[in-house]
C-alpha cells in the first residue's frame, strides 16, 4: 500500500498515511477536516524513495 503525505500551502507536511491508490488519497485530502489550514498538495513515496505528485485535488 503506497505511503502518502499531505502538504499545506507553505509546503509543510500536515498529515501522512497509507492509502490503496491515488484516488483514495486525493479523496481523503478533499474531504479531510483534521488539519487547520487544509491540504494543498498530495505526494506519494515513489519506488526510488522520492516524493512524487499524486495529482490535482480538484479536477
């Protein structure tokens, strides 16, 4: 299961978690209410150990 991190507008990590796929992680980011400023970017841990963009929060 991929590891995701959720960043605020300043690029600070506000949450991390495992999700089945990008769609599930992006849905969590859109609906989450746990962080004060919300999530502006979602990244996942790639196969080379680097963080990669998971996709737009709004389509």
